């Protein structure tokens, strides 16, 4: 498969970069200059979609959830998002923290109190204010923020991460279509898909930032008396965008990861403060019951369209949520894929579905059940009225009912700011990647440009009053994107089946090298006990490995096959092209390992640099297209190495035969 990153010195893709910028300017101009017309048009479009295509949105989300679960629980779940030898780039809790901060963390902060109370006051299937309304309010809130939302994000991330890390395609939306249209993803169709993803991402992040400053402004007014107005909100957007720009500039590891960890720590502090100072036993009981109630109605709620008792409720809530999450999924999916390299599909699915859903249920229980208890049992009807009038005040009015309320509200404001910063900087990073062949090692000005675009769009829409129309436009964009998603799901399943067939072919019976061209037992023993240095392995690769791979390439060329031999950074790689079928790749890498008697068993290993550590030795390991094979060829003769290449090529032909 071709990799455009290696073919073009440009740091951005001009057709995508310039066209997406132009489309954004035109769309924002339409929303600002023709505000009323734009609002009416997009509202009408959204109403039409809810009326006629609500069933389709529900079905798409159900398909995504079932697909992610089935793939992860089947043998396909053993496949790694990356080469077989790869390890996760981030620790588990750092990974989860970044999932939340780029995903739905800010939504939970905004709706954690407001949504359960609104369902309690206006439930679709119960009498308002009753015990049944309270039960239903919690189940509905969890349903809207649980497995389905994360399945949307995880499904897109799984598709993109698999094709990028497993098949060396760019980490952009176009790569999801490779099994369908092949190399055409590098042409106009691929450009159009990435342009769509950029526009959708800017619309989603900018409108969320615009609406989010309303909550920031409300919190600052509530706590410090800061006036509520457009001027203050513009300043807040500028500050948030500036902080996001700094985070994007310093990079993913230093910026987004550290902010995400800080945010999760503060969120946990706020959560446990409310849990301990509130009705602790009741909330723990409610958590267990809410979890069970959610599971018991999961299938029914998934497919419930109120066909026998039509209501506007589902369009204003469930369909709205599914559309909004689908419109955000290119951005969140690419970001989650970016931080998930090295995990197996099963690890990925458990981490991105189960763990976030459990944390979500706990958050909604602590904040939602507490608020409903205040209204239903303690008679705080004023809280319900405030939430009904202004949802941005919900969290702060709720925290006012606890001791140390000013401290809790201050923590909440800091949380809101950091959540928006992490949403903005991860959004800018994703847009930069979409416009740059999936690369994130781009010049400084490109990262600053996309961060600034988000802020400028948000300010323009806030001042001109066009936020609602662009938000509606973003939600309606979920319809065309869902068609891309269906094709991508088909392509993923097709590619995973191919991958599984190749894994099966690897175990096909082929005469082992020890039988066909044996390595003497003395040589094998010497290789085991000598524990070579990096320089010794490099010398072997240069003097024995390179001639062997070149001889094999020459012989394949004589037999009419096109080959490519690469030697770079003391590694060798041989490509044998198979026409329209999957190419054969055989490579030899120097790989660092700890000695059996290492004094520091947790020492970091670096394959590129020999620091002279007495705890480290190197092996000459074989890698195929799917990753490292975990065996060492150090010390083998040229003929023995050629025999191994031939054995792996036989297995590859067996794999191709199984596909025909």
C-alpha cells in the first residue's frame, strides 16, 4: 500500500487545506450574514431528518454498538492496532483521561445535574415528580451518555486506528474507505472526505466552545459577580483558545496528556466531595440500582422509537444526541485512534466502552440523583425552576447546597475551562492531521492556524448570533457521514477477515528451517549465551542480512515480480509486490532486550540508541507486514537466512490462496 507521507515533502495537503478553509469561511459567512435564513433552513432540515430518518439514526448507532462488541468478543479482538510487537503508547489511566477530555467530559459537566432534573420534571413515560419519574430520569440520562455514545466514538476510532497502524495508511478519515475504493482514497474522493471531516470538526468544536463560554460566564458571575455579556464571553473564548494553542504547540504528550490528567484529578475530587458530603449510602445504593436498571432496558431503549405512541421527546433528546455524537465522531474518533496505537482490539473496546460507561454512571448518579433528591425529598423546588430557565447555572446552584460551596464552584469553573481547552486543542490537532496526510509533526504555524480558526469561528458566531444555526448544521451533517460510516464498517470487517486468514496461514505447516537447512547446535548455543551488542547486530545485518535480502530480491525480479529493497537506520526491508493482492514484506530490525540478570528489570529499552547499559543486549529480529515475529536470526548464514525468507514467503502464498 502506498503511503503519501513518504511521497510528498509538503507538510499539508493543499486541496484539503485550502478547500476546507474556504468552505468554512463561506459557511460561517452564511450563518452570520443570513442568520435568520440560515437558522430557519437548518432547523427545517433537522426537523425533516428527525421526522423521516429518526429510525435510521437509531439503527446506525445500534449497528455500531453491536459491531464493536462482536468484534471485540470474537477472535478478531486479538488483533492489535499496530504491528504485533507494538506496545501501547500511553498508560491505561492516562489513556482514559484523554478519552474523556476529548470525548464527552464537558458534556457530563454541563448536563450531569441538568439532564436528570429535566427528565424528572418532564419524563416521556411517567408522571412528573414521582418516584417512577426519578427512576426513569436516571435510566434515560445514563442511556444518552453510556454505551451508545462511546460506541459511536470507539467505532470510528477502531476503523481509523486499524487501517492507519495495521496497514500504514494516513490517520485521516479517507483511510476508512481503502477496502472499498483502494488507491482512490489518495485522490479527489479522499480529499472530499477529509474536507467534510474538517468542516464537521470545526462546526462541532466552535459551537460547543461558543455555548460553553455561557456556562463559564454563568459560573464566574455566580462566584465572583463577573457581568454576563457578549464582551466577557468573547474574552473567555480568546483566553480558552490561547491556552489551547499553547497546549497544541507543546504537543500531545506534554500538553493534552498533562491537562487531561489534571482534569480527571479535579473531576474525581469534585465527585468524591459531593459523594461524601451528600447522602453517601443512598448514592451508593442508587449507583448499583441505576447500573442494573440501565442494563435491563438497554435493548428496549436502543430500538424504542415510540412508533405506537408518537412524541416529540425522542427527537429533542435521543435523535438529537445521536446526531450530535455522529457529527463529532470524525474528530473524537481520530483523536482516540491517535492515542490508542499498540492496544489489541479487545483492550481498546473494553477501555473505550466499559470503563468510561461505568465512570459516566457514577458521575450521573452522584450529581443527578443528589439533585433529584433535593427536589423530591427536601423540597428545593427553586432548583428545578432555575435549571428549567438556565441550564448553564445548574451545576453551580446545585453545588451551593453543600458546605464549602465556593470552593466546589471554583473547582467546577476550573474544570469547565480545562475541559474546553482540551476539547479545543485536541480538535486543532485533529484538523491539522486531516489537512496534513495524517501527520502531526507539522510546522508551528499550521498548528496555531487551526487553533485560531476554532476561536475566530466561535467569536464570529457568538457575536452575530449564529451559533444555533451552525450547531444544527453540524448535527444534520451526521446523515451523509453515516453513509461513509456504513461503508467503512463493511471495509473493516472485510479487512479483519483478511487479517485473520493471514494469521491462520502463518500457522500452516511449512518445513522448519532446522530441518531444511539446519543451524548447528554449537552455533545456536553460542547465539544464546553471547548476548550481542547493538554494533554486533548492526554489523551482522549489514554483512549477512543485506546480501541475503538482495539475492532474494534479484531472484524474484528474474521471475517477473517487482520488488523494493530498503536499507535505513540499520534496518532492512524487502517488499515483493503481488499485483492486486497483499504484498509480501520481510524485514530485519535490531531489537533491544534486557539481559536475564538485569539489575533494573523496569529499565527503558531503546532500539535506536545504544547507551552502553550493562543490562541490555540486542537481537536481529524478523518483522513481517503485521509486525515483529519474536525470533532472532543473529548468527545465521546467508543460506539459512534465505531459507527463512522462503519459508515466510510460502506462508504468505498460503494466505493469498486462502483468500481466493
